[in-house]
């Protein structure tokens, strides 16, 4: 799981460069605190499951995401 401070740091970068929105991408997943903060601060979160789907849709590639354990609510087929 990604540390919520990573998402909070993005808000600081957004402020510094006067960005209207940001995207944080990970092969892992985000917890509730990260989702809550992102929703309030125009930050889009893309977790490993969504990244895999985007790569298949836009690049036509199927990727394998290696994680030591499945995140909550994920199924094996989400990463393989």
C-alpha cells in the first residue's frame, strides 16, 4: 500500500507549479486515507489493477504485476 504522505506530497507539488490536477500511479494500491485526500485535492489515483487495464486498453499489452500479497478486494486475475 502506498503511504498517504506520497499523495499529500503531490498536493504540495501541484501548489508549487500551479497545476490544476495531478495523477499518482502505482503498481500497488492506495488506502482510504489516500483516496479521501485525493478526492478533496483534484488528484487522480491509478492503482496496479487500473494500470494493468489501461495498458491493455491503450497499448494492447498484458502485463504481470508482482505483489507480495493481494490487496484488499483484489482477485488473482487482477494482477496476472
